[in-house]
């Protein structure tokens, strides 16, 4: 990384200040790191260890020449330090801090300056160690840790970006949060646990047999009380600085502990188990979030197996997850827009979170997701920064293909990596047209990931005839077209989903669609907007088919996106005789949305029109199941694209249905499925989320239990599948077993 500041002054060379200085020097973020500390021995040690370039014993010259000043001092010392440096501050100098409470920092700034300077950007790195002092400085301390910035509404945006870049250069993940919310969250997640650890150790130390207690303490006690070795003076200051929020959290905890105590006194097993099971479930959820920097990784040590028994009728109203395709695109376009984009209904799945993490790695500040809400601080078309390393995209082909188009136009080099499954999927179909535009892009020997992109190439517009109908390739070329000189034209061989085109228009981009040709001109600016993402029709499809094949079913799936370029599943099911209606139609951000109401009626076999293949390509695994439940022989053709998804879905569905007693004949891309009575079986998921969920639907009408192995990949698109299925009336549960890594 090239230097982004000439001189940084770090006031306070403790663990945090020293580690930041060391990291900034190693990453060449700054030319000169200057240190100040009241302890002259610490200051000299910082120089001797090469942690800082220069030391200063007074503020006059150091403050006057600093581009950035970092206050790495105890929170109660903030006001005094600000008062001391005030006479020497220059208009361009950006100030930040590292305090774990922010409300008192703002008050300190107001007391000294009258109002908070626009160049003062409060910050808080969530990192630490029991060690202290400059000798403990660790340049990796912030890697994969979060740093929370709490700028005020009128804070200077360029100053905020500079401080964000500073922390990102250390390997940290930078988030933004309102000051009040920061102090509430930290009181619950950091301050309260520390105080509990201090209190527990203090309480046990007062016992007469405390020596024996500590001698035989188990690992759990050591782990929980480790943080009681932290600096007592610092925690004294934190308690005073964040008094109200900490007391609120102590009250909450005390109430919860009292409730558990009552359950123990009364022998109330149900209440005790309720506390323990809820806590275990919550902790497992936290582990998923914490297993990666911002998205959970699918290659963990749990083997997930689904067990399904015949369901009976599906009834009531359900909601499924937000649309995966739109979630990806909302992140991409929000990051490239100028201004702040707010998203509701975002799908918090492995795949879409991989896209979030990729843009965080390229310097985009993204808040959330939290219950489907995401806030993106767009950097504009030319505001992305080089990522600190390869971009790991897990199992997400959408992420890899869309990013290939975008990154081909950037000034920096990138490498795109995926998991074992993604690394087998074809990437030349997007790399080849990008090369025609002038991109320097290479794939592995078999034309798949890793994808290597050399930056700094000037792209030129092309007229491209797509040989294979692919919305991902089309979207990648549209993104590249935003940067290419001229007007890029893409002719589709068949209709593909048009979410990118619709969403680009929401961001103020002009493009035309005439017949099957989409055209986009370069040089356009994306303007931030607010987006509401409807439910994913691909996720809804499993319940549409399940209700259609289970006698007595009467099910409503709410607020589903029914974009004509995605609604092939609805057309095919109607052709098969399904009782399916769309209710409460509306439009969200240019996307048609409706409640899908499905009632059971016997299905009949059909010949599926080839023109419907491209608008139902992701739903074909569960369409195979509908065909297996229909009377007669269903004919499919032109579905060869299914062989290049997360698995060879034709092979996966044929083998699974054969195991369940259904005759499936495959001759090239022509498939004949003879409906019949489904049997119980052990099924392989082929590590494919849609294959897994399709066979879960098949299990609802099987004579005996259906057992599906290797189901963890369902999290890539529909993390709440089990819960939604159970609510709808499907008899399904998952079994998790530990396996060796």
C-alpha cells in the first residue's frame, strides 16, 4: 500500500498505541510515525525497538506537522490532552482516538473546542491483550478485528475515509456506528463481561478456602476470568465514563440471573433447559458470525444431515429469505454509488455475505447486516482500494462473476478465490468477453478459479453475442461497461433475469433494452438510493412445489419477487395443473412482488417449453420433484446449463430420484421423468444447496424417511430453511455431528 499520510502522531505508547504505530510502519501507510508518552522510558523504548520513527517530549512541533493525531490515552485523559494540543493544531490535521467509550470523548471535545471539530473522528479498536506497554506492541493485533468509527452527522467525510483507511491498512474491519449505540453495545459486549470477571474473581478470593478454589479451577474458570487481568485503572475510568449504559446492562444481567436462580430453587427443569438451550443456540450463531471476518465459512467441522418424513398438508402463511440475486447486486451497486444506500430485506446467507466482505476488503464501509438491514457508504465508481490479499468468495459464483467484470476496470490487481465447489465452475465464459474489452484476466488451467485480474487496463465497449444465457455474465459485462469507452451492447441468446438492469435504473443509470439487446454507456454516475428486497422466488419454489404435491395443502408465501425473467417456475407449475394464484400484487423498486397462494391439486406431466428454461434455471431441481409426483412422463430439454452449477444437477437429481424409485432417463440434455410413488432413501446432496432442499421436498411425500447427507451448504442461500419448513408443516429436522478437520 502506498503512503496515505506523511506524519502520524500517536499520543500514548501503550499496547494499542504501540501496536498501531508498528502496524502503520509495516504497512507503509505513513512516512513518519511520531510517538509521545509521559513516560520517557516508554518513549525511548519505542524508538529503540523501531516501533516509532521519532519521539517528542512536547507537543508544539509534533502537532503542527502531523497529518493525523491518534489519542491512545485513557478515556479520562482525553480532555486534558485535547487542551494541550489545541494551540498547535493545523486546519488540515485529522484527530481520532481509541477509547472504549465515546460519549465522554465527545463531551471532552465540546469542552475544549466549543463544538466537536469536523476533523475529529472518534474511533474504537475492538482488540487487546493482557500485556501492556510499548514492549508488547504487536503489528498483527488488529488483523481481522473490528474497529468502530463514530463520526458525527457533520463530520468531514474525507477525514472519516482517511481514518477508515488507516485502520484497514492494519488488517482491521472498519464499521460505523452512532455514538449512543456504540456505548450501549460496548456496555453489553465488552464492559459487562469484564466487570463480571473482576467481580467473580474478587468474590472467590474472599473465600476462606480461596487457595483451594483457584488451585483446582477448571479451564472454563480460567477462560472466563482471563479478562480480569486487565488494567484496573482503565476499567475504573470506563465505569465512570459509561456509567448509565453499564448500570443498565448490570440490571439486565441481574434480572436474568435472578430468573435462573428461581428456576434452580424451584427445580424448574423446563425453565433451566430453556435458558441453557437458548444460550447454546445463540452461541452457535455467534460462532458462525465470528468464524470469518464478516461471513461464516462453510468448511467447518460439522456434518449436517437432514431427516424428512411425510408431511401431510402444508398450511398457513410463511415468509422466505430475501432474494439472493438482488442482495448481491444491491451491495455491488451501493458500493459504487455516491452517497449512503440503505437496504432492507437483505439475505444474510453465506453467498451474499461473501460479497459484503469483498467490498469491505476493498475499503467500503458497510454497516450490518442486522435483521436484513444494511447501510452502505458508497465510494463512487473510482473509490475502491486494493484489498489486503486475495478476495475469498466461498461458494458464491455470483460474487466471482460480477466482481470479475467490475475489477477488470480497476487500477489495482486482484485475485479471486473460492471453495472447492466454486473452483470447479466455469469462469472463462465471463473472462473471454472481458478480454475482448481489453481486460487482463486469467483463470486456472481448467478455466475456473482462481481468477487473476491485472489492473490499470483501459476497457473499450463491445457488441457481444452471449453464446450461453447467463445473467451473471451479462451483469459482469454491464459493470465493466460502466468504465469502458463507448456503448457496450449485449445480445442475449435467451431471456435471463434482469435484476441488474432494473437496479441500475434505481441508481440513476440510463440503459436501454430493445428486443434481446441491452446497451449501457460509460461515464455515468451512480446515485445512492434506498432498496427493499423482496422474498426470493428460488427459495419460495421449494414450498410452492411442496404445497402443490401434498394433499390438503393451502399455503401462502408472502411478498415474493415475481419478476417475469425469474417466474418460469410459476408458469411451469400452472402448466402442470397447480392451483396457484398471485395475490396483493405491488411494485418494490421496480420489481413486481406478490403473495403466492398454492392449494393442492393433482399434477399432470407436461413437456416443458424450452423457452422457460432460462427463466427457471435455478428452480429445476425442485421441478424434477414436481415431475416425479405428477401423473405421466414429463419431458425436459435444453437444460445442459444445470451441469455447471454447484454440482452436476442433472446427475445429482437423476441418481437421487432413482434411489427413491422414480424412473429418470437422461440422454444428453433430454430428460424423461416418469411420475410415481416415492420411496424413502439415503440421498447424497452433492454439496449442493438446491439439490438438498429439492430432496427435502421429495421427502414430504415419500413412504419412508428420507435422509440427506452433507447439508451444510444450504446456508449459502437459505439459512432459515429448516425453521421455515417446520412452520409450514414439514416434518424435518437436522442432525449435526462433529467430524475431524
